[in-house]
């Protein structure tokens, strides 16, 4: 129920903001708005404000919305009102009305990101865990327990790294551009001293911002102690006698530095052999035989022990004053918009997988999960979806707002509007393309949920 309510609230808010952008600018331009609808299909709620021509409607299908304006192309218009019709407005006014919807979504994202930044957010500290074996981070010499102080692309200014989330974002940006990222590091045991290291991301096999990318880089999670959490009944951990709270000191001859190293050892344990684990429990050292279970995974065969590995990492409060929060909202919205466009471009030319497309099922799932994590997480989810909605609608696809702006650009350059015949062809092509993209997104949703 939480998932459904969180999804409907998110969808309703984002659609309302988008359509309100169209509505507000249309009214400002003097164009009568006949209907403001959130959702399609049979109205389940409708009302009018006294003295206003607009009918406000909530439709049965909450998968979109529309603003119906006075327009001679849709219905006959009284001669006395023709000068107010949308189709008779100057080019600049028509373009402003169309662009206002996506821009309203982007403005909402700015405000949501700013609100979270101003309230403050607890994020994992940027302390590195043991790099994954064979990764770029291991080859570059990164070590467990080092704190990342600053980061910057080679040839550019260094910037402070405030949290592990901040570091992951820098890694994703540099990986997409296949840049070399400079890091300033400080060992936790050596306060006051630091070293600089270059992480070369130019040779990455793929640069999609997902778990596989961070595994290639070798930086997947922040440092945490190798303590066991929940142990599932019937699993390898339970069979070995492991308990929640056990601190793992050694596996075989290998000393364990952190939870990431232990998870990697378990993951690589596919030979079916038992391992000798030295653990610390209630001040005593015990040795137990543990035999990870081998399971199939999309990445291949991996070992599992059916227990949560690692305690919560150290957190840091990331917070800004009001002006700083607003600027942070602008920067985050810009960065994510640009990242979204780059990912779409890579999918178009085949450099990124279409599996990155997500549809309503995945969005609903994330809505429920983020709502369960608290207000800040839900606001960040809303901001991310609002950016995606704004960017998507600005794409030059005929059926979207960006397609209409493309028509207006043609009109501005040539001095004449697109012919009705071409409009009809382009609209049909846009519908086919949009249905194709939605089908792929829905297929990806089902694959994730059923896989």
C-alpha cells in the first residue's frame, strides 16, 4: 500500500507541476485555458473557479495530463475570440507556453534538491574499502581505510569530497567522459598527511553508471567493519555457527581489513571448499569452518553465505545554508540533466544498453522504497524523476513538447509553419517511437522484478 500511495503521490505531483507550467504561461499570455486535466479518461472529479473559463479535472488514468487551450485547429472559435486562440499567438508566446511544462519540472527539481541540501542529509563518509581484485583502483594503489579529501579531473581544479555519495558521482562523471581522476587521500591513522593519486578511467570497457561500472573501477562501497548482521536460517553462515555481531578477523591465511574485502572473498568462493574463519565474539576468538554456497548470477557463479556482511558505515552530515542550498539545487539539476542526455545519446549510438530504460513498475518500486527511507530520500526520488520528465519532454520527438519546439524552430528559420501533411506524418512516427520506448522500458521493469 505504501508503494502505491507513494507512486500515485509522486506521479500526481509531477504531472500537476508540468501541466501547471503550461497553464500559468498560457494565462500570462492571455490565452484562454478551457481544461486543466491531471490524468486521462473519464473524469472522477471536476470543478471550476468562479469567473475563470478553466475546468479543472482529475481523470481516471493518472498516466499523464493535458492543458486544453482555445485553438482553431481543435474546434471552431467565435470570431470575437480568434485573436486569443493559441494558434494565432506570436511564435515567441507559443514557444514559451510549450517550453514552460518541462522547465517547471526542472525548477521543481532545483527546489527539491535545495530543500534536501538545506535540511541536511546523513551520508556515508568518503572512506575507501579494499578495492576489488583486478580493478583500476587496486592497480592505482588505493588502500583500505583511506579518506578521500578532494577529487578533480586531470587538468581541472580540485574540489572537496564531502561524502561517499559525492565520490561516486565524481567517478560516474569521469567514467562517462573516460577522464583521468585525481584524488587526494589521507590514511585514517595518519591525520595531517595526505597523498595524491591518479585514477585512469580512460580504458574502461563500459561506462554505464551501474554496479558493473563501480566493480570495474573497484570502488563499490564505503569502509565498514567486517561484522556480520542478520544471519538467514538454513544458509551457509547459520550452518557454520556464525551469529550476528561476529567480527571476522581472518579467512584462511588472509587477514580481513573491512567488510568489502570479506564480501569479495565470499563472492569468489566457488570451488566448494570449506574455509577456516577466525572470528571475535564477546571478547573471545573462535575458529569456524564455513563453506559458502555456490549460486548462479548474471555475472557468473558466485559464493554466498546467506548473511548480511558489514556494519553501517560512519556517516557525515552534508548540509548547506539557504543560498548554498539553492545553488546546490541548480548544480545537481544541471549535472543530472546533462548526465541523462549523455546516457540517452550513448543508448542511441549503441554505447550504452537499452536495459537502462525504466518504466512505471520500476518507478513505483523506487517510490515505495524511498518513502520507507524517510522524507529526504523521497524528495531526492521526486527530484530525480522530475529531472527525467523535464529532459524527456524537451527531446525533439514529434509527440513531445520538444517536438513542438522543433516545429517552431523550423518556423523561425524558414518563416513558415510545418505543413499539415508533415505534421501528421511526424506525429505518427513519434507515437510509434514512444510506444517502442515504453515497451522496452516495461520489458526491463518485468525483467528486473521477475529476475
